[in-house]
């Protein structure tokens, strides 16, 4: 963004320079810079052959076919 700021500084018309600075400031507030992670639901992999033991992280999943619920180890 420093290069954009330098270019804006070269604009001789003070009114135009101020308006462009305001619009760039709005864009900077909306845009995420640096390392950006997309927002998403956490991923999980079902591990059906591993027994559930104390301390395991599990998820209760409902069966869409109406066959009840099942525990899935994450």
C-alpha cells in the first residue's frame, strides 16, 4: 500500500487527492492483508475402525436415512 500512498501524494489537486485517500482508506478497512484464512466449517474425517475411548474427540452425526445416530472419532 506504500506505493499507492506515494502515487496519491503526487496528485496535485488537493480535493481529488483527499477523495482518493478516503476511498483507499475504505478499501483498506474491507480487505484483509497478510496471511488470510478462508472462513469454513472445520473438517473431520470419520475413523470407523477405531474404538471410542476416554479422551477421544468425537462428533455425533445423525443418519440422513433415519437409521439413528452414530459417533465418529475426529
